[in-house]
């Protein structure tokens, strides 16, 4: 028996970028499956650190940033993903 497994690329729903004080990069990428990639660093030249988070790990401020950063046509789905993983 053969199983055909296709790997699908995760769909990005929102990408929020922010430069914190002292030019620190602070980026969050929300994927359709509810996973979040957090990339941050010591300068605007690149990222020093990367971590994978869940919605539960995000502060309310970051959730708002992700929602605000989403394309208009994705906002409803972003809201559902953010709420779904809080419950």
C-alpha cells in the first residue's frame, strides 16, 4: 500500500514588523494553522534569534499587531485563528 503525502507550504495570514527601541527588529508571522514565527535581533541588519510560538504565547499587543498587519481580505480569518487558539 502506498500513501501519497504532499507537503503543503504553510499559508501566511499576517506578518507584523516592528523596530523596537535601539533599532531592535521584532517580527511576528502568523500562519493559517495557528503557528507563529517570532524573529528578533539586535540590529536592523538581520535576526539573531528565531522561535516558534503558539497563539497562547502571544501578548494582547502582538495579537493586535498581527490583526492590524493582515490584508483586508484575511482579517476575518486572522481573527478566527487568534480567537480559536485562546479558547
